[in-house]
C-alpha cells in the first residue's frame, strides 16, 4: 500500500496539476479570443450597415428638391400627364435611380414619393406609376407617421412586403425624408427596401465559430436580420430576455462605452451598440462549442488519472511479488551455502536492493579454484594468439627481404633497369604496402599508387589482354581511407572477368566525390555474370558467416563494414559476356 500510494502520488499529482492549469489557461485564452473575435465580427457588420444607410443619404441628396433633378422630379410627380419636356427629363431620373439600385445588390427596390393629387410615384426598375397600381402599399402608414415627427429624419422598420398574389416577403425598409433648406418638415420620402436574407448572408460570413450566430437589431430591440432563422422557443426566450439585460448592462457602463458581455443559459453573448446609427449588433456563441477543447482536456485528465491508478496498482503488485521472490532466493542461498549444495542462478541484473544483495552473495560464494582456472585459461589463449601473430609475420617479412635482394642483383647484372627489376620493384612496393600496420589510415593517393603497381604486374602477365583507364580528379587524392580496398576488386575483375574472355578487354577505374560520399567504380568488359551468378555473389558478400580468411570481395566488404558501418554501400551490376561493374560508396572521413 505504501508503494502504491507513493507511485500514485508521483504519477497522478503532476497530471492533475497540469490538467487543471491547462483547463483554466485554455478557458481564459478562449474567452479572450472569442471576445475579440466576436467584437471584430460585429464591428465589420456595423461598417456594412453604415454603408447601407449612406446609400439612403446618397439618394436623398441626389433627389433633394434643392437640386435640379429633385426639383424637376417633384414637379413631374405632381402632374397628371407628362408634357414633352417632362417626358424627356423623366427617363433620365428613372435611369439614375435604376443605376443606383442595380449597383447595390442588397437593395431590393427604392420608391420616391411626394404627396400629389394623382398618387404618382417613381419606383426603381418599374418607372413612373401610381399608388393604386402598386402591390406594396404597406409603407404608406409608416410614412404618414414619420411626416408628422419633425425630430426624426430617417426611420428603419422590418415589415412584410406583398407581391400582389397573397404572398408576403420579409423586408427591411429605410425611410429617408427628403428635406429642403427652406422647410423644416419634409413632404417627400425615399423608401429603400433592403433584403434581410442578403444581410443574413453577410452576417454568416463574419462568423468565427460554426455554431455562432450574429443578429442585427434596431435600437429598440426589434430584430431586423440574423445569420440564422430563430426557430425554437429557447432562442425566442433568449432574445426577448437579451434586450432587458443588455439595456441594464449599457446603463451601468461609463460614458463612451458601447460593448457589453452577457453570460446566459449556456451562451456567451456579446453586444455592440452603434454610436452613429440606430442599430444593435449581437453575437451568440454556445458554451458547448466555445469550451469544447477545455472539456476534452478535463476528460483526458480524468482518463490519465484512471490509467495512473491502474498502472500504480500493477507496479505495486509486481514490486510485492519481486520482493517476496528475492527474499526466498536469499534464504535458498544461505541454505545451499550451509549444506554445500549448488548455488541458485544469479539474477540477470540488480534492479533493486534485494537483487543487489543476491548478486553479491553469489559472487562471494563462487569458489576461488574456478576463478584461478578461468584466469589460467585466458592467459594461455592470449599467449597462443600472440605466437600465431608473430609466426604469421615471419614468412611475409622474409619474402619481402628476399625480393629486395633479388631486385638489387638483377639491377647489377643488367647494369640498369629492366622488365625484371621493374616487376620486382612493383612487387616489393606491394609487399611493403601490405605488411604495414593494417589499422593505419592511408590517403586515396597511396591506394591508387598501390593499385597501379599491382595492375602493372598483371598487365605484364597478361600481355595485351586488357587496357586500363583511370578517371579521377586530383583534388580527391588526399581523402583518407582504409588500405587494400581496390586490389581485391581488381583481382576479381582480372581473374574472373578478363582472363577467361576470348577478346581484348577494357578495365576502367572511375573515382569521384559527391555530397560527402566517395564513389569508387571498377568496370570491366570481360565475361560478366548471369543474374543468378550476380545474386549468389552479392549474397555471399553480405553473408556474415563467410570465413574472413577468404581474400576477395567478401573480405573487403567486411572490413569496410567494420570501419564505416551502415554508411558503406556496395552495388554490383553485370551482364553475361558484356562485363561487370562494382561500385563502392564510402563516407568521406576527414
């Protein structure tokens, strides 16, 4: 139980602390981000609505009776019929109005009206008509109420517009008085009908969260448009209660503040009051979406704590079993030591205090005679290996010294260099190169010089059986490498490829450096190999069980693996009676 509680404390406390801290930090960050994002969306919506209101102001300024177009249009509407001059001017005014409406996709239609005896009215995209012929006349009552109010120059009202077939459509109507400089009250009106669905589409584009909803209200909390339709009773109740709480919140704000936050029934609500226009903008985000990530963090923390409890229980049980097993082992050791019986097996590793005691007890009870025998055997093997190493050096050194004596004698007998002396000189260089320290790193230049000496002897032996081409950049000659890499490959090419062939062959050695790697190609145009022979050679070369005593491609590859490891690569390409190409790829070592 003590071990379990300790393990549980070590594993669970950090998880709980980190989970709790992550939850609160994430919630705080999400609230800040959501607040900034919501007000940014609302401010962009405010700019959009100000643009629509400015369109109404533009229409009022264009057709104001103080201007030529407004003055002329006002008199045209008051005439029962159009004379020649009005018939010429009327299409111009109608075209101006149509162009303005068609350039603003959110405007459905515009009516220009001055009270007249004939009910004449100018309608966008329809032209001059009369009220008795219009399907939509619901705006007249709002116009009459607005005319009597001298303090109000514009008014916004949601309403239902009829298309004449008994079908009604939702519409937002902006009433803009057309005023003159010499009259405080205005008789003319510009009725601008705006499509709520287009405003709703714009509000949808401003949403940051998928379940976020944006709404547009008048300053008296009349709903004008929203990013989604209000369907459920819960939504209706929320919007009805919102007006009261928002007004109270605005009343408590200092002068100049126009943003409030409200938390209500699982929703985070942001309200922006437009200081320049009669609008209120509302963002509603469900807390279930806003705090989805923190909720997941809590769930993950709970799962991790549960896993920590299970793991702690498992570790405590395993620890208890281990302690019991080790105590029994210690008792068995003492019993065996007292009775002269064989000792129990030694634990593989000392992972705890008991295992450490067991290991040391068994080490103490091992017989001294056995240690003495082991030590004597190791000394004997070391002496044997030393004698074999010394013996293996006697014959090569003797041969090297004998070749030097023969070379001097041949030089004396002929009075100068000759084919025999040159052959002996090259062979002596090869022996000297071979007998030097095998662990010594040499330069690529020395390896090439040794390989050229070897090829000189083989060329002399096989007469004109093959020609040699060397291709390398002198800049790569200082690169260090291990000894005797090229000679076994050259010997294989001559012995297995060139010698059995019935034609004159070419032997090409190409060396270059690229991307930190040294590429060494040995290519011959000899007998080549079949696919099966090539696969057998490659398998034998890469086989770890091939004896090291066999000099050749396998021995060379094993030495390369010992020095360069997996960084070394070998490639063998061959075609029967066409030739063979062996490529060694080695890392460039500085």
